[in-house]
């Protein structure tokens, strides 16, 4: 009804203007030319009034459009405007403003909820423009996970970690993969992260959303269970190997009885010697095999006690002194605080330190100035023990495998030592990390929780 009133107002003005415009012709035809003096001002007034009416509405509409463009919904249009013709227009503007303001508040509320959710989730979230690389979302979990204070574009990640950057860029939407992330702090030098990606379009731009989930601990637990299963299989295989040895020994015994009366021939003696040699060689190999894996399999409980780190270092130095002296290797002991203590299994701690020191001795034995540094310090809620050497170092692909059971870079190595060390640290609810560079040296860092 209101719009009909506005339409009628314009119709009335136009009709009156047309009538007024026809009056000069009538006046002239009737010889009343003097009346034009009065008619022309009326025509001018009607034209100006019509223009003013239309322009006022246009100006109001232009201002409203400008407010919408700049998202300024705070303006209020007076619905009691003296010009009754614009009251309905102002009322419509206010209703539109109120609706847009409500939508804007709802969007802000949703955005705030999204931000809070992003802060609470443990999974790192990254969203960026696939064309420009501009980062539009980077939550706190990802900042903490990768030690990133800020990242303007995804290309900044390439400077920090080329492998992770390549993994993120190559990951197709809807797919997942495990990647290695290298952080800036040595205490957490590497992490295994599960990357998941999706893509979406908004305002003719394509965005890629990537989730980063730390799966290092889960992989460690899975790996530990796999080791136990593997040990069970190996035990079964040992038993299967013992059976032929027993059979061979039984056969040898029977032949000895058969040849005892007549006396063994030279051929028999050769067979006997070969059989005994085979039994001995295989038995010694199996004994060593069983002992190595028995040591790995039997560690299930800890005998935790209050251990002095300084005492543990001193005992290790005394134990290994002859070997170090013989090979002219320097061992330096550094303690930030001589009173540092650990809640740990002393025997297992000694075993870990011995294994690491033996590896370090092997790594530096051919260096001109072989040096090994053993240090300890506390940081936050953890105590750290570090073993560093200036040896040959390791390639990155080797570093990723050294804690896997049975993997060894040495010809006569069993591949058990570092696996055993990792299992012992996991039982202490701690961790072991490695940092190495070929031709520079290697460092192992052991982390023990203070409250363990």
C-alpha cells in the first residue's frame, strides 16, 4: 500500500506537469498571452519539484548503497522524516540494515566459535591460497607443533623444512600421508605427522586446508608392539633351528655306537668331526642370537631409584677408561648442576649409557682428535642427558632407521643396541632423539621426566 502511495505521488506530479504544459497553447490560441507570465513560473516550479523529489530518493538510495558497500550498518534512517513520501523508504532501509546487522553478528559469532575451536583442538590446522600461497588460517596448535611464531605465506615453510613443504604441496585433496617434520629445538628435533588435506573455492579463489596430527607417540607404541610380535616369531624360529641340531646329535650318537666295535674309519672320523663342528658352530650362533634377543624381550618392569647423574657419569668413565685410553679418545663430562638426580632404573640407565658410548667410540676411532662429550642439564619438567661426538656422523635416511630393531650400519652389528635404548627410555616415559651430520658428528639426547 505504501509503494502504491509513492507511485501515485509521482503519477500526480507528472499529470499536473502535463496539464500545466498544455496551458500555454490554450492561452496563446485564445489570445491570453499575458497569462504566460503566471504559467511559466508554475511550470518551472513543478519541474524543479519533480527533479528534487526523484533526486532526494536517489541520494538516499546512494547513501544506503555506500553504507552497505562499506558494511556500515550502524546508520539509522529517520522514519519520522518531515517528507512523508520518504518515510516508507527510510523504514525499508532500516529493516534491511537490521537484517544485515543480524547476519553480520551471526557471522562474527560463528567466526569466534571457529577460532575457539581451532585453539582447543590438538590438531594443527593450516589454510592457504593455492595460487598466491597466502596463509589465511594458522592455529596455535600448529604454531606449537612446528615452533612457528608466524607464517605469512606457505613458501616460508620451504625455508624451515623443505621436505615438509614438499609433502604439503604435493598432497592431493582428500588424501593423507605420513611426513617427517624438523623443528628448531633439538629436544624435539623430528616429529612424525599425519597430513590430511582438502580444498574448497570461495570468491573465485581456491584454498587448501591441511591438518597436521602428531603421530610420533602412536607410532612408537605401534612399533613397540610390533617388536614384541617379532620377538615371538624369532623365538619360534630359534626352536625350529634347535630341532635339526638335536636330530644331528642323535644321528651322530647312533653312528658312534655302530662303529665302536669295529673302530671308525678315516671317512667316519671326517664325518664325525664335520658333524661336531657344525653342531658347535650352530649352537654358539644360536646362543648369541638368543642372548641378544632375550635381553630385549625381558625388559618389562623398572626398578626405579633415586640416581645421581654425577655418580653414573663417574662410574661410566671408570668402566670405559681402559678402552678410551687405548684408543686415545678424550671423554669430557659436563654437569650444569652436580646435584642433578634422576628417578630411574640404575642398571638400565648404565646399559643405555654404555651402548651410546660404545657407538660413539666406534664413530670417532679414526678421527685425528677424537672427542666425546657427556653432559646433563634440566629444562622445564624434564632432565636431559646428552652424548655428543665429533665422529663420522650419519645420513638422514640412516637416522630414521637406527632405532628399528635389527638395523645396523656395522658389518658385525646386531642392530639391537639403540632399539634397546629406545625401549628403556619409553619404559621411563621419556624419549631418545638423534641429531647428526655426515663429517660433523652425532649427538643423542635422552629426556627423563622429573616426576617419573
